[in-house]
C-alpha cells in the first residue's frame, strides 16, 4: 500500500512488505522515542486526537508520539461534552473536524463508525479502536514487540509458537493481531479462553486458511506450555451487558510466578495489551512476575510510541526529513 | 474600534468598518487556514481555552486557529473538574486564570457571565458563547460566509434576501447575526419559527430601526421562497426546561431535496451554525442535500478558522508580522 | 538536595538552602512569567499533566509554566476516562505513562499514591496534591509569596508572625507550609480553627521542636491580631463524609473590611491558597477587601507560575540555558 495520505483503519490493508517497511521506520524512530535526539519535522502540524470512549494510554501515546515529531495536539476526550450529544452525525463530525487538523486519530464505541468517519474526512484518519472491531496500531505494536523480543533471544518469528489467552471474543486487539500473524504460515497459535469468550470463527478460519496451526483450548495450564510467547488479555468488561456477566469470567487465567515456573518453557515471553487488571478478582498477570526479565508488557507499551511515530511520519510523508531536522536534547533525561 | 488588546464580547462593539477590516485580515489568513503556508507568529503565546459548557466544534476551532498561528493552548473543558464547583466566583477565576495565558476564550452557560469574567481578566477575553445571549465569533464567521457565498454567485450583500429559520428564541447565533445584518439597510429578512420560539422583539425592532425589511412567519415553505440564503438552526434543547418541551418543536422545518426543488429559487445557499441535528425526529437539513453545491454548511465551518485566526492576530497585534514569519508546509496535505 | 532528575514529593525533602536556591531561580523566571521575555529552553519536551481529582488552577498553572519554558503538555484530567477504572494499578500507570513524557505532575485523591507512582516512574514526578497529605509546590509558592510580601514592606521573614486559619485538619497546603516555616525558629504562629478541624498534633510538635512559638485558638478575632500575615483557607468539603458535615464548619471565620479594620494591625497581608469559597454561607474573604492592597491572594496565584517554572528548570537541568535561549515578545501584552 501507499502510506502517504492513507487512512489506517484495519490490519487488512497491509501486506507483509508494508509491515516490514513500517517496522524499519519504527526502528529509525527509536532514538527519538527514547530521547537520544529530538526532531521538529512536524512543527506546526495539528493532530486531532478524538477519544469518544475511555482511554488514557492509547490517547496519550498517540498525542506524545505526535509531540515527539514536533506537532500540536487538539484533543476531544469527553464524549458527553461533544457535539455528538446534540444529534450530530458521524459524517458531519468528520467533515467539520477534518477542517481543524492535519491528521486525526479517533476511538469510537461503535464498530464500523471509524470507517464511516474516514469516508467523510478530508485528512488521513487513524483508527484508535472502534468497539470490539479493530485496533490496528495496537496489533502493529504487538507484532513489532514480538519480533524484537524474539530477535533478542535469537529466535525466529516465522516459526513462532504463541498462546493467546483471555477474552478472545470482545478483545479487538487480539482480532487484529491474529490477522497480522497470518503473514507467517509456520506460526502455531494456541487460543485459550472460556468457551463463551472464544475467538470468532471467521478469524480462526482466516488463520487456518493462511496455513497456521491453530489449537483452541479452555485449559490454561496446557495452553501455555511450550510456547515462545504468552499474550494474555483483560476481560473487556465494558462490552458485556452487565458487570455481573463480566465478573463470571474474571480471574480464570491468572499467570503468576508459580504457574510460570511449573508450566512454561524457559524464557517464555509474557505480553499483554494493557491495562492489566490487577484487582485480586482479575489479576491476569501477578505482580510477582514483575521482576522476571521475560515480562515484556512495559517494553510493549514503549514500542507503541515508535510505531505510532512511524505511522504519522509515513502518512504525512516526512520520513526522509527526520534526520535533517534532528537536534540534540538539551535537558536532563532520566530513563 | 481598536482591536489591539480588546475583549471580543458582543457584536454590538463593531461598526461596519471594523467588520470589513476583520474580514480583510481573515482573507489573508486563508492560505494558512488551508495549509498552503505555515506561520509561527504566536510561537510561545498561550491561549486559555475555557469551555464550561458542552462544545466540540467551537472549542477545537479556537484551539486549532491558535495552533495555526504557532501558539500553545491550555484547555479547561469539563465543568465538573473546575474550581467553580468549590464555590469560586467568576471574578476570582478571571483574575487567576488570566495570569496563566495571553488571551482567553470562554464559554459559560450563564448569560452575562463572560462580560463579568472580562471585567476582571488581565488579558483579552473572547466570548465563545454565554447562555442564550451572544456568540459573536459565530455571527462574524456567518456574515463572512454570506459575503463569500454571494460574491461567488456575483450577488450583492447589500441587497441580500435571507430566511432565518428554527429556534429564534434561544439561538444565540441568530441574535448576533441579525445585529450584524443591520449594517445593511437594504437587506430583507424573513424570520421563520414556531410562534413560541420567535425572535425576541428587541432584535426585530433593532433591525427595523436600521431600515431592514423584516417579515415574521411560521410558514416554512412560504418563508424560504425567493431568498438568496436560508439560514436554518437547531432547536436548542439544552435551553428548555425539559427535553419533552424541546421535542414539541423538533422536526417542524425539515429542508430536503424535495422541498428545496419545489420551493426555493435556483442557487439558494443553505447555511446552518452547526451541529445539524440529523436524528430522524429533527433532521433540519436532510442528507439528500449534501451533494448540492449550494449547501454551504461545511465551508461555513471552515471559514471559522480564518475568522478566528484574524481575531487572535488583531487582538494580539501581530497582523503585520504574519507574512515575515511564514514558511512552506513540509508534510503531506490532503484537503 | 540535588534537584536534577529528582522527584518533588514532599516539603520534607528540602532544607533551607534548597528553598533559597529554588527561590533565586524563581526570581530569574519572573520576566518570563510576566511576559517581558520568552524562552524556548524546553522546546520539544513533554509534560505529562495527570489530574485524577478536580483541579483547574493547579493543573493549568503547571501546564502554562511548562508552555512558558517552550514545552508540550499532554493532559489527563478526567478520572472516569482513565485506565484506572479498568483495574490498572498505580505502579503500572507509572511505568507506562512515564514512557510518554519527560516529567510528570500528578494529583491523586489518595494519600501516598503519588509516592507509589514516583517509585515506579522512569521520569521525575512532581506531587500536585495527594489526598489530604501534601501539596509541596503550593507550600513553596506560599513561602515565596510570604517572603516577597514582607520584603515589600521591609519586614523580616525570620521574625514573621502569622495566623493560619480555617480547615487545618484536611488542608494539605497548610500542613506543607508549616513544615517550611519551621526553617525559621523565631517565627510565631497562631493556628485558628474549629476544635474539630485543628492542626494534626504531629505538625504542631514539628514546629515547636524547631523552636517556633505556636499558639492554638478557636477565636478568630483574637487570632488575627498583631500578625504580619493572615493565611486563611477553605473548608475542604471533598474530604468530609457528607456535605452536611462540611457545612457545619463553613462561614465561621469570615474576614471582611469591618473585621480587618477592627482587629488587624495596619498592613496585615491576607493570603489564601485559593479557590476562595465566595458563596454567602462560606465567604472566607469578603469581596469588600478586594481593593485593599494588602490582599495578596492574586499575587500569590501569579507567583505559582514562576515557582513552578523554577522547579521544572531545576529538575530538568536547564537553568543555565534560559538566558541564552531567550527572545523578545512579539505580540501585544496586556497585564
């Protein structure tokens, strides 16, 4: 695909070359993401950052990525203070708000609405998550993380063995990720979920058609054996009709030091799209694993900055200008 | 009036020369508003953008206009997280917040409170809407749009025939617009509303005293005949005591392709202060008119950027520095 | 202490030298805070401004101070739209959000949680208030204001006589301020509060151990006699179990022109951490004192900008670069 001026709505729009190109740009962004250098390549540009559903990390990650490239961010994060409550259509919002910025990130509670928004926007639109449908930048940063974690262990992405665990029905990030994994026909995937929250069959078929080995299980301890990566997820409470329904499924798959030692192969990498629910009744990944160097969840969040910077730079066609506009950092850097 | 350092609180403070001066600056802003060029003339300046009532478009439009001039924006948009809930007076808020920025835009649910805020502010204050009282920048961008739409059709603003339709009682934008139209004594206005939502008599008198021909009607199909422009508006639900009361008046005046073809003169321009309420029970302007080139509502929203940039540039006295601080855009521009 | 890269969590971490160093930097910031000059020393840096509890002034003051140094601000101000509602721990939030900015300000409703956040953050953390525990930057700007107000009257900080009035139990700003005052053993303090809202005994003991004269009173008219400064505070309604409980204590200590004339020594300075509650039932400082030049509350708010700029500049180690990156202001300045 041609990234310049493109909408980023779904992982379906990428082929393997696109993803590799994006990741090579993300690698170039790392020194800026980690504050070794600064760039002002988007000085004067405006991101419209529109989150019509609860978000801190994704919203701030997009905004900071844009600031790191030198741009301004205009934010709309409170759905109740939005024009939408006055009966405005998604298409009108798109036509109007796209006159106020150079690129837009939008999260919307309703599946498909981001596509409708993009149809009427005059500037590129990046999907920040639409209902339980897609969250393409999360899937891209997840795959980028998988690639880097395996490289660090001299393992091979093309032969990845991965267990994907948790709410596979409503978890939009795992839907998108499974599609990206399908670029690699020799990957084997174990899908571990409660029966009622299993991966939609169309996505399972998608992977199998691409040649992947897919195993479906509700047995956590079995599922996480002999894999390179465990990718576990939160029960998506906000997608259930009642909190009580969500509660039925919480706390079924707790990964902790004891389970990890007993059941996992050495150096199994642990990932999570975050936030991890650390309330005792959920506790998807126990704090006792925080000191395990194979816990990759915070590196994963960090990688989001570089991947999102790369998307902005490619969509706005400034990749080749980043080096020339770079400078040294003149303040104290801690991390 | 002298714009430098002035508060922009009401259309009453302008004469025709002021408006013409402002519009000529707004024309100069167009290449920056449409991203042909960038300017950093307000690099380092801070806008305090304070919206104590629901707003997306006006809030983001002000913020983006300030960013387009190079400035920072500090925003307060959630009334419940504000100091006001701790019993702080408007005057204290003004004295304190004006120490934190170089210019302030404020929307407040209570008529007159923006004037009180301005009395105690140490920096210029721009009224972003106070209750059902005034919304001067909306009226200015409306008049700017009327002028440009007529020019494009080689018609003459001084002889404008306009139908103003909808909730004329609570719609603050039409109150302000009617005052601006009164600069032109040969304009004829048809005011179309339900009887209970008719234009306040003082504004009708204001227009008649200025020489305008004003006709009051509750007949939509008659009212929109033989005009250059239909300016239609939303029932201001939030100003009614109950939602049920507002519902009584919704959906009375639906403009659609059929009505337009049957009743309107050729090339009648359609405007709306937005958001248009597109719920079936309201549907002020049907989507079937979206492809009609005379639908000016999105050009109207776009014009808001140039007009608001002009106001900032004039109030902060940087009009003459814009050209010298301009540069080319080095990223991909879609629109 | 070494400010470079440090967390600013409590006034306990400072000694008198630290405070004096900070104040001398704050004095250097004044021309930038009052718009005589601009600096871009933090151009490209990002502040994560996270307010998980109601705030306008402190939040905007931190953000504007960072903008005045040239940096970007990414804000999270709505607790309900935060990842915390999805069960995320404070420590995870700290690890993740600290990857998105160069320094973080955080306010949190729970005492001690800001310290926990700082323990896991990879960038410096500034406490913007944690429950009824601490609010160190408020205490610093208060002491800075006391110092400047006394200097203007040729009085001596080391011999200050001060009355601290109001909700001394829940008012975190007075807790922090009392500790800073304890650097000066010859200060005499009168603590005036309802019996049930008196200063915690550990803080009284802290001051007495440092040599200060501390008098505890519930008699307002007596307490404000013969002091240089009255520092009065708001009943912290949000810390009470019910609004009705808070109401019992409101309006007990109203300072107005009449009381001031009758009971205060000439030129007694009046301070308040703001917002002042101006509802008739509270009315801590009546509007009839607003014209009294000894009312320092708005100078106090203004001083917050310079003090917070100084903290950012010291923590990020750019104090020595401010002059070299300064420029003249090229827009109209009102104040």
